[in-house]
């Protein structure tokens, strides 16, 4: 698989997932039909392919011929609804248009549309009505995943202190301060904010592709384990950032170390490959 350049979390703007910060270059309508890379459809937070997405989850498509510049959705919302076309590009998931957050020459970031059916389904990228060859991907009823900080191959879950005082990570993870504050490990008993996608619908419903109107908890029961301990989850639901879910989690009484973090909902677990650094109280 080609080199993946998607950054799952921006250390300089750590309250939201990052979707590139590149300068726009010249664009145009010429070129061959887009092409999706082999195994090029992945979960935006975990890079899993099985499942890669579920209704309302962020996912990424890698390939070529998606355009000649970088365009994001910041100027393309209409009445609070995200665009299904950017710079002449669309993604059809199981025949339905996805909501696009970013299009670049080799990568598209998107939110899966409502009503997609679980199972192995077609994904087609169109550019100015030129379709790619259909690529197959696995869609789940849920596709839970936690966003990660990008250094060290995404080892550490993207976490911030519940009081907003800074990033929770090993002090040297970013090679220096983040927003003027040196990262630190979590403290037992404190509340952290974790971020994810693909955990299903909220109550009241969000309306996939629409900017959320306020807080709303997930419908299913959410369990979060840090190491071998169950964490207390005070909130699990949507944020004001479209497609992003937030978890307010109390750190269990753990000895200093690095512990895998797993979220479980609807009988499905996230990968145990994301870790949280815990320090002394």
C-alpha cells in the first residue's frame, strides 16, 4: 500500500482531528479517471479496513487522479449540511454520496452517508463525472475507532485533560510544548477527553452530514477499558464538530506505565493498539 499521509490528530490544534494544512495549487478539469488504491479505503482513526466505515463515520480513500489541489469543506456547507461534492469530486458508498471534508490529489477524507448496508459494498470515486473502477470495502453496523496522535506510528490515543489544561501524552512525544504547554501523562482519578468516530447513532439523532445542534449521548452502551481496568465514562456522544465523538473518561487507579485503551459498543471492540501514558498521581 502506498505511503499514508493522513494525520489523525494535529498537535497544534488538539481539540479537533486534522485534515491536512496544505497550500492550494493550480486546479483543472483535465486528467484520467480517478483510481482507488488496493486496500486504499480505511477507517480515518485506526486505518482498519475490516470494517473501514459505518454510517456517519469518518473514513479515508487513497489513490490517484482525485485532483490537482487540496480543497476542504470549510466554505462549502449549505444550511449546516456538509458537501457531497468538492472540486468536482464525489464518493459513492453503496450507491449513496458521502459527505466530503477534504479532497487532495491522492487522498479524500469523508463521512459515510446514512443508510449504508453492513457487508462488503462498492465504493466509487467520481471526478467531473468520470468514475473510478469500483473498489470493495467492508461496512459495519458500527466501526468504532479512537483517534491517535501521529508521532510514534500513532501509538498514543489522542487525549486532552478534562479541564482543557493540555495534551495527555509522554512529555517528549512532540519534541516540545503543545500550545505552550508540555504534554504530560494522565493522573489516576482525573477526567480525560478522548475522541473517536464510527460508534453509531445518538439520542436525539444527529442527522448524518449536518452540523450538530448540541450534546447528545450515544444510543448503545459504551465501555472503555484502560489496561485491565474498566474506566468510568461520564459522557459518550457527539461534539460540535461534525462526525467527531467525545468520551469523558475517568482514569482508573493504575501504576505508572503505558496501557492499551479499548472502546466497546454494540459487541464490537476498537483495536488494542492505542495506548495511554499514565504517571503518578
